[in-house]
């Protein structure tokens, strides 16, 4: 990769992007705190250890946003919260230069709104990146109306360089995948509420009968029930009562050890 990449964030998507990009050049990843930086280092090293000819040392973890100065591409990948993203882009706008390609990872938020907060919507792209990043091939690209032809070309090239397949989608809540996927996932929860079927029974039916690699209830747990609820609300889907109840209890799926399943 000819361009220097900076990634802002230390969660699963940020670290996954860093690991995928490490195959192609040096990456700088910003983390907010010492704990976040330590966690990101372990996550990146674990991911790159499973990949051929990739050295985790290609990813430098920093805690000062000024370390991103001079980056050709800056991708923000923090929590799915438009206000938090807008605040961070206000700070990033003082660091990036007038040629930097700017991007934000999101699964349901308005790209136009985040782009406006960046102060440079002509150089902005929204990326819906799927977890686990090193394995998942699709990246949905959504652009604000102001995005230039050069921005569109650079963003597409970046995704292709990372070994992914870019698909340009409209800037609508949920884009394409989540717009279609989450009503289906929620229908599985509604079916469980109606019939009392176990999570295992529903998931086994969809895996063996429809060829899905993961059942709908396990997938909701994997995504995170809080994130799933937020996506459902963003796209205007009916969020099932039992899912909302689990979120209220703090049972958010695999990351908390309990959701539709219980995890060790």
C-alpha cells in the first residue's frame, strides 16, 4: 500500500482493519487510554498471528492524535455513536491535511452527518466493515453527496488493496446488508417468543435447512444485542421484546457471557 494509513479506535473493527492492512504496509492505530492500547496490541497480535506473512509489528499503537499527522488515509472506527464520532472528527480536523482521505466505519449511522462533522465531506467515505474483518470479504461504501470522484476512486482502491470486495451503496440507515438482515434476525426472535422453541433448535434449522454458517440467534449474540437493538431502531424495524429485555438486564450476547446463549 503506497499510502500511509491511520486508524482511530481500538475495538474489534479497528483492530481487524489494522491487522488486514498490516499485510500491505505500516499502520498507525490510535487508542484512547493505556488499557485500550494494551488491549488493542493483544488483539492485533492475535489476529496477525493467524495470518500468513504478516507481522503485528507493522501496526504501531499510539495515544496521541498528533501521531496521525501526515497520514494519507484516516479511518475512524470508534463506537456507533454519532455524537462521539462528531466530537472526535472535530479534533481530527486539526491533525489531517487537505489531501487525506477520511473515513468512518458505521453499520447504521448517516454518513452525511458524520462527513459534515469532519469539515471535509468532499474527501469522506463511510465504510460498513464486517466482523471478523480479516475473514469477511465485503465492505459497503457509502458516500456523502459532496464526495469527489477522486475520493470515490481512492476509497474503492483502498478496499481492494485490503483484499476486500467494495460495493457502493446508498447512504440510508442499515445500507443494504443490515437493512435486509436484521428484520430476518428479529423474526427469528419473534418466532421463539411465539413458539417457545430453543435457540439451538431455531439455529440448527437455519444452518442445516438454509445453509447459513451461523444461526440467527447466535449471530445476534455475536453482533451484540445492544448493537443489534440500535441497528433495529435506526432502520425502523420492530425490536422484539425479549431482545430488549436482555439488553436491559445487561445480557448483551457473547461479549458479556450471556444473551440468547450462555458463554464460558
